[in-house]
C-alpha cells in the first residue's frame, strides 16, 4: 500500500515541477492581471489541480493514452504551450466566476473542473499533432 502511495506522490511531484516551470510565461502575465486576489486564488488552484491531474494521467491511474515523461524533449514545446493554455484559461474562468457570484468558492471549483476537462484530451491531441507534423504537404 505504501509503495502505491509513494508512486502516486512521485508522479504528482514531477508533474507539479513540470507544470510550474513550463507555465512561467503565463504566470508572469498573471502578475499584472486585474483583480489580483481572485487571480491568485484561481491560479494557485489551477496549478495544484493541473499537477494532480497530470500526475494521475501520466501514472496511468486513468488511462487516456500515452503521456510523455517530464524530460521528453520532443513534446516539450507542445506541453509548455498546452499547460500555459490550461493555466491561463482555467484561471480566467475561475476569476470570472468569482466576480459574477461575489464568492471565492467558484475560484476553487471552476478551475479544478476546467483543468480536468482540458487536460484529459491532451494525449489524443498530441497524437494528432504528431500525425500532422509527419504528413506530407499537398504542394510537395
């Protein structure tokens, strides 16, 4: 039992390290965003949720297909862009939900849901992107 928990924590730790490093450009933009209190709550929630989701999916606890390891250089630009979109979009939607309701709770719940829903199709999109990259253009 302890080995399974240790394995899950290992996947989650490396996912957290990967997500937090690859989204630094987005985090810089969030530093100057309006509504800093709402942004910080939704962004922190998104970073935590994305780390757990990536660790869970990479570990195969939920099978959605092949997920690249943190050091996989071939997918690094795609992962950086995709994770950046996840953090930016989930944070934005969480902030808007907080502002619309006047409550901080949507700033927690909404980013978690958005993170899960946007990260689930990543392996499928990655395989489609790889196939597109290998396709010979019509003019060649």
